[in-house]
C-alpha cells in the first residue's frame, strides 16, 4: 500500500497517524511513529530523509528531541508559515567550509545537541563560524532526562569554577552527580563563556552564565520559545535590575555598618571618658594633670584629647620591679596618637609588699620631617616628693640626642629653671659654632663647605660612631626611619616603642 504523504506548512498542528507521512514545504518528509498508549514513549514525527554525505554534521540521525525543536517548535513558530524565511538547515560558508545551521531565526544561529559526548572542537568550529558571520551563536543541550529542580537548581549561586567541588559534594546523589559530570566539559566552550549555553531539562530551560549578577536563568519552555528574540534584552535588563538591587543591598549594608561603627565609636569614646575619670588604670594620667609642666605639654599639643588609650607593661628590670603605665593621646579615635605619657613606677617587693623607689615620667611627641624624631620631656618623682622636671630632649630614639635647628638637651634645676643647654648631632655633643657649621653641611647634603678643624674632627667622629652603631645618618637625611630599626632598638633596651600601636 502506497504511503499517504500529506503536504503541511506547520508540523506543530499535525497529529501522528498510522502509515501517514508529512512533507514540509516540499523539503523534508516526516514519518508518523506510533506508540501504544501504555508505552513510555509518546507518538511523534521522525525525519525520514537524511542529509547528503557531504554535509558537515555529526548528528545526522536526528532524534525526536532534535526534530521536535527544529521543526515542531522553531520552524512552526518562526518559519515560513508565519510569512518569514525558512529557519531550518540554513547553509552558510565560512573560510571555504560549508556549515548548516540547525535553526536560524533573525540573527540567532541555534544549534541543538542531543549527543552530549560529541567533541567540543566540533561545536567550537560551529561557534567560530556563526560568530564570524555576524550571528549570535546559541547552543541548546538535551538534558531532558534530568529535572532542573533536582540538578542545577539545587546549587544556589552556581559557580562554574567550583564544578569539581559540586561533583564531590553531590557524590551520593547519583542523578545530580551524573548531570554535573556531563555539563562539566561544556563549561569550557565559547558558547558558555559568551553566555549563550542553554540546557533543556524536563521542567525548565536553563541558561548558564560564567559571571554576572546571576549565574543562571530558568525559563518555562513556552516563555523561552515565544521570547526567543528578546532573550538577550531580557538577560541584560535582568542583570541591570539585579546589579541595581545588589548595589542597593551593598549600600544599605554599608549604611548599617557605618551606623553600627558610629554607635560603637561613640560607645567606646563614652566608656573611655568614664574610665579616664574613674578607672584605676587612669590613676597616673589623672595624677599627671596635676603637674603644670605635663598639663602645659598636653594643652600645647592637644586642646582636648578625643581618646586616650591605656597599656600596662610590668616585670623585672635591672634588679628592680617596674610598671610602665602608657597613655596615648589621640585627637580623634580614628587618627594616630599625637602624644604619649610613659609613667614608670620603680620599686621592689619584700614579703609580697611593694616598696616604692621612684617614678620616671616621659612625655613624648613626634618631631622632624616625616616624624623622624621625638621630643621627650622627662620628669621624676621620689618618695614623699613632688614631680620635678628634669630635662627636655630632642632625640631620634630614646637616649640618642640629635637636632639640626635647636639644642638637643635642656636641663632643669630643682625649681624647674633651665640651667643648661647642649647641642648634639647624631648623639655627638658639639659646641654651638660646630653645630651651626655641621647643620648647614648636613642639611645642604654636603654643599656647605666645612672650614674649621673642630667641625671637621667632629664630622669624622660622628661618621665613625654612626657606622659602628645605629647607622642613622643616611636614614635621617632622607627623612625616613625603617620600622624594623626602631622596633629592634626599643626591643634591645626593653622599652615600648613610643606612639606606635603595633609595638606595645
């Protein structure tokens, strides 16, 4: 019996019938493949004619899924029956090679791939050709034996770089693990890197993206088909909306964090003020405020400290027991300390009773370009005596006197009267005239000629001592003191590095 061949312009409207074939636009013949109602497979159309041998296609034996997409869906919705050009098997040439695009809709070149073991190189060649010819290459993979909900959608914020981690994580979920292993190689393709890789699941179509606000988009099949030509705009719009939401969430989080930080800051400042007034830790700071020299030194540097930190160091030192109460004074809590008070209490223990010997108090602030020096006011208190001013010293580090434009050492008598001024350069005591001559020489980087023999001899001694000691001349002349030099020096003398929160 001769087969019935029915001409059709829309395969989507035809119903598979026993021994009935359909011809689409005198181009392709489809066979009605009928399955019993109780069969797991439903009746469908199977393409009868095969492409010619010279056609560059690896999936010539077209499966139902492929045929359904290419002819029942894409061609029926966008093809000749809708007064448009035919969409299927469009022949194009690129670099003298013939390529057949599965479905071409406007500027979308769509490839359908059922056989997931196909070589990536084969699909990449199609991408390169389609992209070079000005089309947007789409690749749709057949994952209809899987559910998106049970596989890709189980992974929140899917990140392709973690694919191996996901495989390990879902090792006991055979279905999900199998899907991940199959999708892995496709994540190396240009289709994926250009955000044009789609997976057709039994429940959704999922578009996978390597980056962006979202790393996948899910579509109902009907939505995907009817909005095919708007998918690029939909993704861009969705990403813009998502980016805006992310930016708003970040800004909101930033505002909340700033608010909490400000609250924390105000609480810290308030607690600090109470501690300064009442805490035992700040007893010696309050005591310092009763001394006119210390009070004046504080007010000259800071009218009103915004924050005062406290550190206590204690232990054996040179046969005695000492406690160093360190107070660092800040203009604001966010800035570096501008002044430091080191209140050292020295004594000894006998039968667990502390015997006070004396207190040494240093008021320290930064000086020099790039804070390469310190100005130290030293005071002392002995048992049953008032705090007395001993000296004011310009130093590079403690005990290392130096100043180019001033005396380095001011000494005071019992009544706080200045009784002596001394000049030092790099811890070498010099006369006023030698100081003037060598200061000009150093600050001009050797441009000022040294004439006096005393200055020449002093310079030679300074250079020799510096070479065998701290080697600070070069650093001071370049207005830079390496932190490690400072830290090591104070570590060697077992004292805290002044005005540096990193070295307590």
